C-alpha cells in the first residue's frame, strides 16, 4: 500500500504533496509526463496562494519571490491602455504582507518539485482507471500496463481529469466561446509597467500583460472563436499583430519579440459545477473539481488553497471520508462563486459596443472601498485549520 495516491503532478498535485510532506501524511504522486520540463507560460500567485506557500516553508516563498515579479498595481484598461480600473495594491501588502507575484509556470513547478522527495514522485505514469478491491483499498491501472494498490486517491489531473471521468461520468466541460494564446516575450517591459499586472479590453478582444523578470514578459491574447481551431504556425505572429493592430503599441511589441515556439494556443473552458467532489476514499481537487476560466487569475491559487485545506482536514479527521466532507463544505461556497465570477468576467471582457460602454462606465465608477473589500475577502484563508508543525 502507498497511502494516498495523488494523480497529477501539476501545481495543485505538487503543492498537495508538499502539504502532505509537511504534515507527515504518506503519499506518492503519479504524473503522466516522463520528465518535468520547462513548459507553459505565466501564472499569477495572489496572496491567498502565497500564504499557503509561506505556511509550507518560508524558504520556499523566498525562492519563489526571487524567481518572480510582484505587482504594485492591478489594472484593467481599454484597448489604448487608458485605465478603467486601477487598483493600488498597498492595502493588500499592508493586510497580508505581500501582493501578487507573476512567475513562469515551468519555473514555479521546478521550484516546488525541488522541495519534494524524488522517490515519492513517479513520472511516466498516465492514469487509466481505478478499481475498488476492498472496503479500504483501490487498484490504480496506468496506461503502460502497470498498477499500484492504494487506500486513497486524489484526482489532481486537471480540467480533463480521467479520475473525474470515472468518478462522475456525467460531469461536463463547458466551452466559453473563447480561445487564448499565451506567450513569453524576450522583452524588457517599460519600467512604468514593470510592477503592474494589466489587461486591455476592447474591439471584442482581450490582451493581458505582466512582467516575469528583467528579461521576460508574459502575455495572453483572447478572442471569440469556434473550438478546436488550429494556427498556421509560420503565419501566427503576423495574424496576431493584425488582430491587435488597433491596440496600444506595447501589444504588438510583445508579440513581435516572442518566438513562435513560445506561443501556446488553448480554448478556454470551465467545468459545470459538481454537487460533490468525492465518493468514499476518492476526492478531486483544483481544476479536476472546479475548473474556472482564467479571467480572475485564480485557477492556480484555488488549487493551492485546496491543498492547504485538504491536507489539514486529513491531518485532523478521524477518517478520510470525514476529511473529504469537511474539505468540500469549507471550499464549496468560495470556489463556486469564483467559477461564476470568472465566467461573467469572460463575457464582459469581450462583448459588443453597447455593453462595452456600460461596462466601462461601471468600472470607472465602482468605489475603491468596494474593490478593496472584495480583494480582501478573496485573499483571506482560514488559518485556524492549519496544524502547528515544526
């Protein structure tokens, strides 16, 4: 028996492993990739995620801080970079001790991985199915024909989760109607934008920007699209530049300074809300349980929150099913609200002109006090559930 089997070695799965390691909960992670490569683009780690990282290990937080870039402001602007909403993050730093960090997803994964015992991370193991073998055990079969026995399964295998597909076969992924290109430009962002995470909305398009480090800038570009479309790679940068030709010049500068190999396209989807995330000794976390569109930048942060709550509830519960029940009860309201808010934000970010005019008016006139209270609520985690370890 291997204790708890975590299926998926992405951010959510690895942070769950870190939490288990801290609390002495036996586990192994099974990841389908044969090696953890430097792939992906950028990710935002907001204060709710950073509080979990600091709880795990203050040294880990310091290393992530050194590899990423903090924001002093978060801004939504029109397509010409005229602000619609511009939030100074000083109140966030005063409340929590830090703001939001932008970091390359591959760098983040590498740092987290370095803090875990390598013998507990099993690569090249793509989940195929599970079979219940007794009241307290399961056999997990992998695509390579091997299998393991375990007492508990954590599905951390993303929006297209195979664990969820077997556990809840009627679950449904919902396409947002939008596709997204993500890129990392070899581009030194103007110093006036270096500490700003900003998104430009207009012309039925969306373009987001955040500095990763002194030499690289992360960007994403979103438009309405039929699903499952493919790019002509040799013409992609020309097409993107034409698409965003009416935007502020920084947009085309970023596209131009990005190697085509560093541009990733993916359709944006979320998951229809599930009534529950667990059955007996099997539980879903992160995108496998509550995938949301990326409009609020909270997908990764919520997976990290899941790891924190789940590990502490397992540590303090008499049985695993009780821990799973407490986990779902504590997380359901927050994540369902964020799924709905993210979906709404995706719709108002890319819309027709009459709605755009109304949206811009509302954003410009929303009281700063209200925006701040919403951020504080979002970034707050319940520290009373945490075990005092070490």
